[in-house]
C-alpha cells in the first residue's frame, strides 16, 4: 500500500494574508482534521453548546500571547471557509481534548512520540541531526502538512504540523529546531496556560537559541510536555515542562533521547509521573533508540537515526508503532517520522513509517552563521 506524502504549503505576507493562503491551500485537510476532533468530542457526551463554549474560551488566551496568531487563525478560517472555532480547536486540541475527556471521566489519550538529537561530536561529519516519531491518531496521516513560512520580521521557518495549526516540529533559517513529547503529571490542568502549538511556533520564530530556551522554560502551560530544542551550531537541551516549572536535561555522550516518561531526578522529587497508565512502553522506547545510537558514537548519520526510529522491539507497543487500538478506543499509530538536518535546511518525512519507508524531502534556505560580529557591524 502506498501512502501520500504530506503536502508542502508555502505562505508569506502579513499574518492575515498568510492565514488566508494557508487555509485556501489546505482546505480539505483542515476540514477533515477539524471534523475528526469535533466527532471525538461529541462522543465524549458534550453538546454543541458546551463544545462551543470550551473552544471559544481559548481565543482571549491566543490574543494575549500574540495578537498576530489570532489574525493568522482568522485568515486560515477565512481561506478554508470554516468557522474560527474549528481553527482554534486545531491549535488548542491537546488542551481541549484533555479537558473534554476529563469532563467526561475518560482516560487521557496522549501524543506518544520518541525524539532524539545527535550532536556534532557524535555524528560522522560534525552535523547536528534532530528528529522524532510522532505517535497519534492514524487518521492524521491524511490531515498533516509541512508548512513553510516566509517572514518579513524574523527567520523563515518550516514545520510539520496538523493542517490548520501554526506549528509542531520543525526548524528555522537560523538553525533553531524543536520536537516535542507528551508528558503527564499531577499538576496538569491546575492552571491556565498557553496552548502547546503556539509555544512551539514561537520557538521557531526565534532569531537566537537563547530566546528559544526562554520561551520553552518560562511560558506557563496548562499541561505537562517535553520539548527538545537544538541549535545547528552544536547544542541541544531537553526541557521537561510541568505547567508551572521546567526541568532541564543535558546531552549524554553527544545524545538526547526522550519518550513519554519523566527523567529529571529533580522533577521526580517534586511531582508525580502520571503517564505510565497510558504510555507504559515509554520506559523502553527511549532505551531502544539510545541502544541503537550508542553503537556508532562518532560515526552517526541521519540514516542511523532513521533506523533507530524504525525499531519494532515488542511491537505493536514499539518505537515505530503500527496501527493498533488505543486504550481510549481510537486507532493509534506512528503517524510520521521526521528527520531534520537544520544546518543543511533539510527535513525528511515519511507517513505511517511502520507500513511505509518512502520519505519526502523538504528544504528551507538557511542563513549563514552570523553571530555577534554582524550585530556590531550593523551598529557601526
């Protein structure tokens, strides 16, 4: 069986113009994705009125965080000829779905994911390599896109994301990259915070890696999440985020590998890891990927990361997950494998990698490494 590559959507201009173009180019996938989540919420027993109130409550949060994001979402809705609430749902779906599930007394359903970074000292040619397997609903193989954003007031960026959403995994023209993994703790949904896709998009808009660290570590969140961010020049950090606190993990042997359980000893001394009920296999998924990579330290290539992510140990509860029923009753799968070489401006993505090994290559022009000297020259 063949799987259709994720379409490339390129947008530019003002936030509203970008949104209109995005919505027009991805109309079918946006409608399909929004319809899927609306149906999921209805099955949880929420009425249309309850659903509308739940979704609309996120609009002021989006506007307060960045008014341009609200404009871009309005443009997406206009371009796709769909209600703004549907675009809000796509951009706040982690928080909305989990709140709806909790309202209905149902188990959480996580974005799974296994992520990794190979630092230059561990790679064959001194290149930083960053990637992940995205584990979620199998239907999303038909609703995701690769979005390339041309910006007038910051670095261009490229992100793999659900159609209609502003960002997920990706990198920008200055070499800042991000992937993310589900985490769960006893602090989740005890405060209001910024929806996770907006935080990831904000990271991809950062000129400098230091700003990306600040955004991930200091932005309040509603739920826990793990974010791995990297700089093409040769550094990466894993930040395990509770809603109100962040815990950093540095690379070991030139590697970062993370799945869906908490690893920070400081974090585990302060909160309860509540995710084992829904992602018990997380405890060996990161171990398996690390095993693959540590065999070739100093000689690793993007193909080694690819093979590590294809690992099928203890399938179907494996690093590369074939479609299977989830504990919540949906069909769960590794929807996409994403491999990034930020310095080269290359992203490779394969849909449904447990059934398909065909990758599509997407490119983004990168800026030359400029650093502080250019800032001083500009000042002169």
